């Protein structure tokens, strides 16, 4: 019977040393192997020419380097590129590459679906399917770097990295899949793998307080927190996890994180929803929360115009409203940016990642099954009361 091969794509630097040692090999062999995998993008052990033949044949017998299979590859008119990747059992996830003049950013997914179910997010509407493995998370970077190099005729290797920044803002809540996320982060940062700076790798979370503290201890990188509301009453509805970790606890966790973070601010994300969380009063309340609350937090604000999903009652704030909201924050001295929507024509924008093989059909079916999006569903959240 064939032995099951070990997929070594997602092994952290330490785990790869242990794996090589289990094959009777020294740690420097693990570092060589890691450079072949993550810097040269090679998956064929026989092509790893500076590894001893004996090691190559052990690897051919026992190991494999396997990333998720690409099901679709879309390129937007603005250059944004989105891959739909098969992760088995009918689940697919999405990864988005956003090219800019001075950087290339990859937005990676950490879960198929998400259990948090924020009111405005299409990933949340699918429900939770499963956590991605470290192989599947780092596999997105491995695949994307190789694909972008190929499209730009840049040969494989350590230099001329096409992806300079990674944001964990794709599908799923990274801090609900902590171990695999941290394994992938360690590879992103390692000099024998991707060698990205901690400041250029961002974990985005809806606010899983205990895991923010663990991230500070185990792998501090830039942190983005999806705030979306300046008070608990509204946040309880928009981001249901707020009922478990309310704003006071979240702000305190953000402050603690800053002692370990590679940047001296937290980025707060705020999805702009017309008439829901975008009034002048909300802006002033937000200023108070971050500057005059029990725990003021050094922060930047990133306003995200809502990308429409089928959810009655939710609309994108007007550009004028977003500008006025931003003005109030800036007048209070808070650095505020308005996220440019990219890749809308290929549904690659924030919150639109659904990753189903059957595109959005299955998501909508599931939403219908759960009654999500119906008037009744929204009333059950007392949404109207909260917005009035
Ligand atoms: N689960 C993590 C990371 C993935 S979501 C988190 O919530 O932070 C990435 C960002 O997109 C989050 O700030 C999220 O709130 C935002 N988002 C979700 N749905 C959106 C939508 N329909 N329009 C705009 N932003 C959305
Ligand atoms: Fe999950 Fe983030 Fe979407 Fe909320 S916004 S449902 S936490 S993926």
C-alpha cells in the first residue's frame, strides 16, 4: 500500500528542521529545502539540484509540495487578479492580488466560510465550513507569487519579490484559526522563505480578544481591527462577536497589542453603511471611543465603502457622506483613509469573497435556507430600532 506523503509546503522553519531530522538530515538541509520551495517556487524534488541525491530520493518517496488547485483565474480591468482555489469537499476559497505602483499586495483567506456572520459580509453569510491548513494558507502566497512572476516574465528566485505585502483580509477570521495562521505568518516572515517585513504583513480581525493577546506573544505583525461601529449597541448587531468581546475589552486588547506591534498604531476598519453607522454623530462617538474612552488607542481609520451584497436595508454611504465622516475624524487628528474599491468587476472587493465553486448561487441558496436577508431576519436583529 502507498504510504501517505507528508505535505511539507506549510511546515514552519522549525517544523521543517524536525522533519529533515526525522529523515536523518542536518538543519542546514532544511534551510536549503525551504529556499527551493518558497523562494524558487519549485515543487519537484528532483529539480533541487544542490540537495544530495539520497535526500532527494527520500523526499520523492515520503513527501510532497502541494498547494490548492486553481479552479478559476480572473483579471480585473484595473489589474486586480483573483484566484478561486479548490480546498476539497466542495469548498473553494479566494485569493486576491492587488498591484499598485510601489507595492504588490496579496489578500489571503484563512477559513472556508466564517462563523462570525457580520451582517454585511458575504463570507459570513455562507456559515462556517472549515479552517484552512497552514499549507492552504501559505499555498496562496506560493501560487500567487509564481503566477505574477510568470505573467511579468520575472524569473523565480529570492530577488524582485512581486508580492511585498500580505493582508489576511480574505475569507474567514484568522484569529479563529490561530495555529495555522501563525504557521503561515512565520513562513511569510522567514528570511529563507518570503522574508517579508512584519510591518508589511497584516492580520485583520473582527476582535477575538484573547487571540489578539496570543498573537502579540507568538507572532506580532501589523494589526487591523474591524470596528464598524462606535458603540456596543450597534456593534452587537453588525459584528455579532461583539456580544462576547465588547468594545471596552477590545480597546484594552488593542492597547496591549501596541506594546508588541511592529507599528505604533492599530488600523481600524469601518465599513460605511448608509444611515446605519455613518452619521456625524457616529463620527464624533468614534473619535471619543478611540481618544477619550477608558482606553485610548493610537490608531488610523480606514473607511471601506460598503460593497453591496444581497441584504435588504444595507446600502453604501454616499461619497459626500464618507467625505464628511472622514473630515470629522481628520479634524480630531486621526489619520483617515478611504479605501479605494478594487476589482469590483470580478467580485474581488472587500466582503465579496464567497469562494463557492458554483459562484454565488450556493451562497444565496444557503442565505435563503436560513432566511438571511429577509425582512424578518433583519427585524429579528432589531436592526431598524438600532439605526433610528
Ligand atoms: N474576518 C476578518 C478579515 C476578513 S474581512 C475581519 O473581519 O476583519 C476583511 C474586511 O472586509 C473586514 O474589515 C470586513 O469587515 C470587511 N467587509 C466585510 N464585508 C464587507 C462588505 N460587504 N463591504 C465592505 N467591507 C466588508
Ligand atoms: Fe467573518 Fe470578517 Fe466576514 Fe465578519 S467580516 S463574517 S469576521 S470574514
